[in-house]
């Protein structure tokens, strides 16, 4: 351990740091746990383009009131320089450990800097915070959440006045201001009580939810009325526990069964390893509830209710859990087809997806004469494109989504929204049920008409300083020496989004990529039309590998086509992981 780390450790064992923090660090020192101490202090917890995310605990590389405080002071300094301090900042939090403490700390620091604060009185889904920023015309927003991460994590997401997470130029400028706050002595602060009594901190209650519901009423595609769809729902101990059943009931979906063990907010997430609807294990209890009660659909949301998982009965009568690409595809097709039926599909309709989201969504958009836009991974880029539509009038947003269980079926939010997505999936189920159709059959109809696409994701978790270096070296390895073939299928070209170059691996010719900003992403395009994407996660200690395979299928041979595509997908995944040394 080098001397700079020792110096940091020493600083954190004395006032002005609080007694609990000092004891936590001293206990690690007494145990001689050098590896843990090094991980906590070898760097400052990085304030990236979306904010902070990390393990809760004492140390410069952890989520605590001091790292949150320094980030907030930096944000306050930037807001002050923009001249927009008077418009205020919205603050929301999820059910995670210390989310309330971090939210109150953030509010107190902003108030000390003369910036009005709109603080949700209770836990609230992320999409409601995005909506509130726009509704209240605030300059920015902060959401205390680590989304779907394990319970030891928390995070600090920053939004700008359009309701989307920060993008250029604001992200780099905020990061610069945060980095200038190099000591906790630079943090301005009043007590939370002082902020409330002065009126600088205003508590938001039900007004935002009511306004959100009013906007959703304008977006629905069916007349409000009673539905016979039976829904099994779990909030997975998160913020959806109250608002999602409320909204479903409001629109006539009154047969909503809530998974009791997961119904109350709890930042320890006691019934799951990961509070993530992508994980089959997290869906087991609500699936069991659906079986007992013969539900039509299963809905699940993560702790901050920006991600939605779905299940419904398959051909054998049991429930199947579909992936994020399939959910997004079904929602996109439903919204476009019903809008066309209703005569409300505009001539300049647009769909937005990320570069790792299924190409099936492109085929569907083209079928409805919609323009489709590809953006980098991360919902902030979808929000940024929506802002461009608003500013230029060039297109009308209809749907946006990403493969990681995030979808946006409405125009009045600027982040992935599991609240409105739950409603629209229920609406789709109701529409199909009324026509004697099944959700499984509906998905197969889409495949038969537009082509069979199958995707998968494989992640390598590599924690700590060593893990960070391993991820960096893997990216550089594949960048420097791309494989000639994967699973005996030739790799024809490679897109390096870090250098913004598309390279033909057969000829060596390269061309500049102009449609996307730089990002640490590599894509391989194979001779059979398959696509593989790899990138480091921006929120977790992982490197992610995305696989996409296409097969041709009509209605008669769909089952066989699914089998062949799955076999090819598995072969690609196995071979690439071997090349990665995993």
C-alpha cells in the first residue's frame, strides 16, 4: 500500500469525520485488512457521466455522507455558475439502505447554497422524479438509488432540466466542479430542519403522482374501464409497491395480486440475492403466486421502478419469463399498431433504441414507416434524442427501449419508466384477451412476420482494483487483435466506438463513425448477420458481452427455427468466452 493511501486512511480516523466512520476504519486497521483498506482508499469514488454508484461504507471509494456531500457541493457550484439556481432541484430516493440519509444530506447542502429543493416526502420511483423535474420546471434532479444492484450498493443519479440524466456538455462540466471539491471542508451545510423552516426545502407529497396520472390518461390506447386481466405483481421490496397498483386500479385493472413477502420496501432485499427482474431467482415468488392464483400476467419492478420484468403462460400452460428485448418488442409493436388503428400514428413517428437492443425493433419500426434511431447504451441517450425532437420538431417520439429491461412508452418522462410500462403491458394483455389471443402467440406472430431474433447477455464480474485492470486489458486485447472467426463464423468487420472507427477486417479498410459519440464499446459483425458487442458496465464492476442472432422463420417452422438460432447463440457465447479466458 503506497503512502498516499496511508495518508487518506489517517485523515479519516480523525475529526471532522464522525465517530461511526472513524470506528469503522479503525476496526479494519486493527484486523490488518490491508486489501479492504486499499480498495476503500486507492481512489475517490468516481463521479461519472451519470453520477455516483458504489458500495456503502467509510472511505473515499465508498458511498457515504462525505462522498455524497462533496458531489452535491460540486453540483451546487455548477448550478450557481449557470445562473439557474433559483429554479430548484428535485430530489427523490428509493428504499435502499441510507437513501433517506443521503437524500436529506443532499437537500441540506443544496439549501445551504441558496438552491431551492423539492424533496419527495416518501420513497418514489425514478420515472416520477424525471417527470417532476419537467413538471416543476426545475434546473436539475438527484435520485438516490443504485437501481437493481445488490443491497450493499447505493447511488446518486443526476438529471438536468429536460428530465433526462446528464449528457454533454453538462456532464463533463459537473464532473469538473465535483473534482474541484477536494476536501469536506469545502461543503456548505445547514441543518435539514433549517432548510424546511426557511422554505428552501419543500416537501412534495401526492401532487406529482396526480399530475403523472393525468398525463398518462392522455396517452392510453384503450378507453378507461373494467378489465378481467388478473395480474400478479411484485415490487421486489422497492418503490413500486404503492403507485403501480394504484395506477392499474385507476385504469380498471382491479384484479391485482401483490406478492406479500416482497410487498414492503426493504433495502436489505431479504427474499432475493439481486433485486433485479432480469434475474430468474428474483421472479420465483411472484411466479409461484401467479401459478396459485391463475394470473394472466406477471409484472415485476426493481427497487427504483425503472425496470420491468414480465411473465405469461407459454404453450405448455406454465409461465415463461421473457427477456428485455422481447418485452420491448411487444410494447413497440402494440403501441405502433394500436396508434395506427386509432388514427393517431403521426407521419414523423420515431422509435429510439440502443446499439445493443434487438434489430427486430428496427424491422417493426420500418413496417410502420417509423424512423428508428440508434443511440449508445444508457437511457440518457434516448432522453437526449427526445430533447432533440422537442427542440427541432423533426420527429414525434413513440417508443424507446433498451435490452436491460428498460422501456419508455410515453413522452412526458425522460428515463426508463416501469410505472407506465406496467400499465401498457396490462393494456396489451387486455386487448389480446378480448380478441381470444395469448401474449405468447402475439410474440410468435411478430417473429413470423418480421424474422426471428434471439439475443443474450453474458457478464463477467471483476471486482476491486485488479478487476478494473482486467476489464481494461480485455477491452484492449480485443481492440488490438480482433478474432478472425467466432464459432467458425467469419468476423467481417469491427466497430471501435472509442476511436469511432468502423474497420473491415477482410481488407483492413476503415471509415469514421459519425452517428455516435465516443464510448468504450467494441462491436463485431459476423458473416451470417450475427452481432456481438462488448463494453464495461458504467454502474457495476462488470464487463458485458451482448450476442444477437437472426433466423428466418415462417409460422409453420418457428419452433425448429428457434432451436437452430438458440444453438448458434450458445456456440457464439461459448467460443467468445473461451477467447476472453473466462
